[in-house]
C-alpha cells in the first residue's frame, strides 16, 4: 500500500487539475480507504497539488496505525477546519453518496465555495486496477472458488434455500470472507449473495441484477427463501467474496438429478455468451457493443425474452465492474459507449430467467488484458450434478 | 399490515400539517417500507391530506403484490411526475439519507419548490412501535435467543473468532435471520454482529459502539478476526437478529474456563447498570438522565475509564433505539433530553473495555412500558462457562 496510495492520489490530482479544481473533499468511507488505506471515520482533503490531509473523527488511534497518509490529525473545531481550507474555492465531492445533511454541514463550514460533483472521476479512477489490486482480486477469486468447490458436500434435496445459503456463507466466512458487500448505487443492497432453486429463482424484485430470489420477507425481498430445494430443479449460487475489501463475484449452477433440455440448452448458450464476451475483453473494446453482442447471441438462440431477468423486467447489461464495491465501472450495457482499459475488472454474468422454472446462467470475474479476459475465478464452469 | 400502514401514514400527515408542509417525498427504501410495506425501488408521495401515491421503478409486479397502498403506478416520465405534484410547494424529504445527486434530480423535476428536511420527524415516528411491531420484535427476540442458547454446542478454545462467527451466523440464518442490518447513520456499517475474544475485544475502531473488534482487514475493521480463542478469556457475542425487517440486538458473554475477578466484577456491574436502567424504562423518564445514572454507577464501581469503549474513545451512550434500523431513536445519551414514550424499543448495553484484556458486558432489547422495560430477548443474562 505504501506505493499504491501515492499513485492513486497522483492520478486523482491529475484529474483535479484538468478540471480546474482546487481539491477534493472525501467523506465516504470506501473512497477514503482507496486513497489512504483506512476506512476509519474521517474526512480526507486532497489538494490539487501537494500532500493530502486526513482528519479523523474515530478512531484516531487506529487510523494512525493503518493510514498511508503522512498528514493525519483529529478532526478539528469548525473554525480551524475552515482555516485549513482557506483559499480553496472550487472543491470536488462525491455527490453520488453524500447525504444532503452532510453537504449542508460542509457548506456551512466552508461558505462561499463552489462544490462540484466528482462522482464520475472518482468511479473512473477506481475502475482501473493496479497490478497490486489485481493480485488481491486473484487471491479473492481463489478463496471464493475453494468454497464453491465444497458445495457438493452439503447440498441435498429437501434442504431449504436458506439452509444452503447458511452452509455456503459459513464456509465463505471461515475462508476469510469479510461479508459486508459495498454497493454504491442508491437503493441497492445485498447480503452476501443469492442462493435460489426452481421457481423462486424466477422472482421479480428491486435488485438491478438478473437473478433476485424471493428472499425471507417483503423487508428482505432478495436472495434465499424458505423454499425447499427439490430434485431436477436448477440451483443457482451467485455469491460475492470480499477479501481485503475487494469483491469478487461468481455464479455456478447445481442440480440434484437432471435438468430438462430447455434449461441445459440455455446454460450452454450462457457459457457461449460468456466466452464470446470474455475473449473480447481487451483494451479498446466498446462496452455497449459487448452487451449488444451478448443480446444478439441470446436472440439467435431464441432466448431474448428470458435474457438477464424476468420477461418485462430484464436487466440491460451483461457485465459490471467489481472492486472495492460490487457495482464499479465500467458496465457492459446499453449507453456505455466508452472503451475498455487494461486492468479493469469485470464480472460477466449472462443468465436466463424462465418464469415458474427458475434461473440459469454463469458468472466469472475477469481482468481486461491485451489477450482478452483473464479469469479471476479459476473453477470450471460446468453445471454440477449432485446425487 | 392492512391497518398498520394507514395508521402510520395518518401519524405522518398530522406532523406534516403541524409543520405546514404540503407533503413528503420518500425515496429511501426502508422509509418506504415503513409506510407501504414494500421496499421495492420506488418513490413515495404522501400528501398532507389524502391518499399516498407509490411510484415504482422496479419491480412493479412485486410492489403490487406487497404494498399496502391503494395508489400504485410505474414511475412516470418527468413531465407527468411534475404534473402529479403540481401545486405542492413545501415538500418534506429525509436529508439524512438522501444523496445530493438524488436531491438535485428531484429539484430539477420540481423546480421552485421549497424542500424541507423531515429526518427528525421521520425518525421520531419510527421510534414508537405499535403493538403489532412489538409482537414482531418479541418474535425476533425469541429466535435470536434460541441461537444464543446453542453456543455451547460449538464454542471451544482453539477456534478463531471468525470460525465462531461463522457457526453463529449460520445458525442465525437457519433460524430465519435476514442478515442485512440497516443503519441510518452516515459512515456506519455492520455485518451481522461482533464475535470477539480477549485482546481483540479491546480494539479501537470507527464504529459508534462500545465493542468493535479487530475485524478481518483495514477494509473491514470491525467484528471477528483471525485471532484464536484461548482459555480464560472473555468472549463477547453481540449479534443482531433481523426478522421481517425488525432488528433485535443482544450480547452474551462466554468463557472457556474461568474469568479473572476483575472481569467478573465488571460483568456484575454491567448487569446492575442494565437492571437500574431497565427498571426506569418508563414513559416520561429522560434519556440523558438514564445515561447519567449508568455512568454514575460505572464511576461508583471505579470503572468509569473503561465504560462504553476504549479509554479515550468511550461511546457516550448506554442504549439505543432498535427497529427497522439498528440505530433508531431514542438514544440514552448525553444531550438527549426528551422523555421516553411507551412503545419505544431500546437496546441497553452497558459494557466495559479493558485494554489488552478485552471487553465484557451485557445487552438486551427492551420495550418501554408503564411498568419499566419489558425484555424482548428472553434468555438469562448469565456469563456462560464452557468446559
């Protein structure tokens, strides 16, 4: 981290200068973690030039132990805070995650300033992973794959989805999974992952992903439910492993018995789509074109209606960035016309949802490289038949 | 829920009228859930008089199944949205959780309006639980207690804190725990709960609670760590059970062997403080006075320095509201000078943190009643000795 953080700060400062900003003020924990290696309750000031300053509310002791930032101080009194930022007129903030109350608080502390939304700059910086970060993500991928490799030990017909989830989650925790999944998008939330079987795999829901699940209640309408897993049903496990803060995302399919031909065929199509997109995961490829390719392959297979969600509520993407948050940039989606950059990490997740039958598909996390996607989740994609 | 939601809406409308507001616009999922019984991705308009209107982004199908709200529509085009709120000038919003980007979006859709922060009104409404809600919370308490009652089956010296956490969490999930813990405060986050033993129970950290733990990394610096549980160490389990959306919060102490006298004494003091506060948990009691009482009892016992956190970073409360979020109103803390109201649900958690030794204390969730606190977590408070 000793070379990571200064390099990240330098990349940010370049952007601040290009946008004629005097500096950026971060208050969101994972943003601060990215630039300083601590998520203690703090405010981070990064001037367009010069040294960042970390002002810590709690815990100062721990922030001092963790932070890669030479200037660390307890959060000062209001007047002193205003003085520290004296002369800084144009200040960037991440409006995507900053509550209005916080914005009003800082507006009062720093009157007359011009606050500018740098959410897009911040997300773009994070989208491209360093060699060090990719190494963390490879490690995370291996840990998550090890847990997936044990599923045959405990999955059996007659257990409820939530029992399957509990067994998987316990193993993921023992493997070092941190559990808490950070999502940036407003209104989204996810607990650990999704374990669904049969009809509950074809549930409608708020989540901006293809497979949602019935969940435990209307308050938690996402993921595993109390439904009992039956023979010959598609069982989909879509879990996020979080290690050292980095999310890695993958999905595997299981069945106790046999899947019918329609579902087997859809699974084969999902794997073909994944392969087609993954081999094009090279710098310069256009995100929206990769989505269109995927959608076309689904259509050619006669499965357009079921692609990426319940018919009528289909998600309009086939892949999403992963990193410190589960929903990082870029997104392989309509309207995302920017080119891929080497070092981006993207989960590709072609899936089909058949009303009443359930969902089926595949997901792996990849790094964008000159040779196409490097798979960060090294486990065979095969549908796993149990008993 | 068919009578719950209209009653909640009526209480809100009374407040809106008192504050001369034309209505309130909610976009935060759990706020919408409270008033409409669905957390689908929606925007809720509650006029100061008349019927609320739920505008759903995703999933409309599911929102229709779940919502207790007679007027439900897909989220309309911008012009139509503006028309729906035509003539509404003074509009309440929850600024505590609304990102600036969302605020700017609605400001553009509804130009010339006066947006007013109703965060405090919203939190005050939620603080007082109905008989129906208390019944849900009693149920949640019983489920969580059942899991605590199994700890002796799997806790043993030599296991890591994270192994203990994994076993506990798996049982909590199988008991129906929804897992995802909602917290309202900015910068706070919690995965499931905290399992700590010995020295890692005395970690500094960002979390606004007494016991924080070392966690798995600087990115997840909270809760269980890889530390190995040893004999004669205080083992503290502080877990949140979430059932039907309602959080219930409790802590129990365990030891493999014997605790030294100093810790045993501190545990007895924590239980005395809990009893003193719980018996005063009646309508009219002043929150800050209950905190002062607790602090005085800690001081009388010569333990002021260790009360509610690491010395120097002590939390300044002894209890907090629980409900759909873990950090509801009221707080038994300095500066909270309002009186308790019957039906409020409060977790009382007197704890002591001894640097290098660990943490010890007790926690139960209570309802405020005329006869004092009604314990919602019906399990004996005893320190549990294993092997």
